[in-house]
């Protein structure tokens, strides 16, 4: 499903680019429409899955230490099933998501369609227990909570 | 408390310092011209957030960028402006203050934000995770490095 969404986003981008002759006949308006469409797609992408991460690289092979930190934190909580979008593969996505979130850096984490922050915020949420709570609200039981319960038995 | 903002500046008597407006210390007066981006970050955060304590660390040497780059930073900002604000709003204030730097030469910004009560007077800098080389060959980063040099 995630591959489909990304492919769709890429297809839309390719389609939009094909409509861009360098003339002053409203082509800039079409370009703006394409950009607005992309923002709309992002709106759908972040709601499609409970946990959405825009990162550099992939969860299997992160290409940035901060993106890797997000992946590791999620892994610690037992969150393995999430949508991860690699901004290094798509420069329009990379710039589009910064505009969409009004956030200048990658990685970016969305929980239940809501922007939560980057690596620093996720780390702090992990350290102070907020992440366990937020995951609970999504119906995800953190592995750390389960581990704690096991220990206290 | 005297904000520990300026480094390498001749120490001045505390009484005088508290009467001098910080706006006097504009980037071009900063003695460290070899670090213009760092200076600019300090100035903007000082003016924008009136911090009780501010640390700006250039972490570019920890990443896959040339020596002497000013592309990756970590900041610790302690300010009463953060009172009552959730973490994300605090980060947004920092991002807003550094909008120009983030859209030109700064590629990565690690942020720690605390109120004076949360800080408690001790520096507790988080350690940035090890670089995984993503900046190498990244045209976006190369653009930023060029902007930083100009």
C-alpha cells in the first residue's frame, strides 16, 4: 500500500512536469496547481497510516544518524509496521514535506496524521514516557510497556 | 544571570554587562569572523528568545562534510519564553528565529529547549547519533555548503 502511494505521488509528479513548458501562458499556474496537488497528497499520506516517518534512507538502511535514531526508537517500542518515506529518492517529496509540515529538517514523524516533530522530540518523548502514552492512544502497545510488566511479575 | 552567549570576547565587569543591550553585539562586531554562521545563530537566538543560557555547537566535523563547514549544529536554549509551551512549539520558535540560516547554509539542527526551571543550571547536552554518511554526494547539502561559504 505504501509503495502504491509513493508510486502515485511519483506518477503525479511526472505527469505535472510534462505539463510544464517554459512559457508565460499560465504554465506557472499549472505548476502551482501541481505543487498544491502534492501538498494534498501529503495530507493523505500522513493520515493513511498510524505512524508515518519521512526519513533519509529506509528503516532497513537509514542514511542519516538522526533518521536512524527515529527508526531505533520505534523499534525499541516494537513499532515495526509503519510507513517510511525516503526523501533521498524524491527531491519533490523532500521539499514538499518541509513545506507541508512547516519544518525545516528531516526526519519528520507523524502520529495519527498529526505532526509530532523530529528526532529530538521523539527522543524526548521516548525518555519521558510520552511516546508510550501516544502509542497507546493509537491502539499500539509499546514493547517497553510489555517488558516492564513482565519484569514486575 | 549573565547569558553565556559570547565566547572569545574580552571579559567585562558584570555591572557594566547587565546595562549593555545585547543588540550591540551584532554579527559583524563578533570577533570570530571565521564562523559567520555560528555567530549568526547566536545573534538570532539571543535576540529572538532572550535566553538565560545558550550553547551553540558546530557539529559539522561529525558528519560527511569538508573540514571547516558550518552545516550541522546543536543548540541548547534555556529561556522563560518556553514556559507553558509544548515541545513542538518551543522547537518552532527556534526554527522561526533561524529561518534564514535553515534555508541557506544550515542542513541539520539538533535542538534542546528548556525553561530555566527545567535546566537547573547544569549543561546536559544530548549526544548526536553517529553520522551515517547521508550528506556525502547529496546535492542539497552541497548547495548549503556553498551558501555557507559565500
